[in-house]
C-alpha cells in the first residue's frame, strides 16, 4: 500500500513538472552566438571586435525578428578587452530597438545597445551596433570605425520534454535509493565481536 502511495506521488510530480515545463515552452528563449569586427577609418587605427551570446525572445512570425533581451561577452578595442555588462533598454543609446532579424540584414538601422566595463563609444561604457541605412554594412555608432562583418549562429537549447524527462528520472532514482536505505535500516544486523 505504501509503495502505491509513493508511486502516485512520483507520478503526480512528473505530470506537474511536464505540464509546467510545457507551458513555459511557449515563452521559450533563443540563444545566438554573435561576433563582429569593424576596421578603423584611420590607416594606423585598430579594429574593434566583439563576441558573445545574445538572448532573445522566440521569433515573431509577423515581423520576422527576435527581440534581444540579454547579452554576455567581450569587446576588444586597441588590444584592451572589456567585459560586456548588459543590454541597454530600447531607445537608451543610439535610438536602439534591440531587434535581431531572421534574414539579412540581421540588424536594423537602430540596432542594439549594450554597456561595457570600459569607456565604450561615448566614454560612459555605451555601445550601439547597427546596420547602415545606406546598405554599406554593419558598424558601431562611432566616428572612428568603418563598416565590417556581423554574424550570429543559433545555439541549441534543450527541449522542455528532455529536461522534464531528466528530472523525472532523477526523482525516480532518488526515490528508489531512499527506499533501499529505509529497507536496509529495518533489516536486523548481526553483531560483530572482536
């Protein structure tokens, strides 16, 4: 009887976790590895480059774009690498909209903005990356850099049912191990005499 009770608790927990994870799948996030490199206008200037991970919402099928909700990574200028601290809200710096298009061009003319641990483009740590309205390419909102390359590669995110299945297996394994430990404690032990 106790075994049936425990199995029903494990089954109910599994159903609740699968339902909860399935409901959150509609609000799934996407992860993209990004990388860009922009040469300097000046003959002896240095290239500005950055790489990291963009976190976005699911694809908006009507607008055919993602909304960028987070960023991590690094940005390198003149041999100095700064940590990317976080994404700036839309309209904060460079009229950014923080959109990532599903097709090329990957960014809008307003682009996305983020904050770095160093001075950034404006001396306060702010950086804006965008696509030129004249179709010249991608760049940063700065007078020192030319147009260059920007790329993203989608990262694989585990399916919600894979995660819930793993949780169910772990829960069942823990329950079985606990059951064995309780049974071992109830078993009479022979005394050992030296």
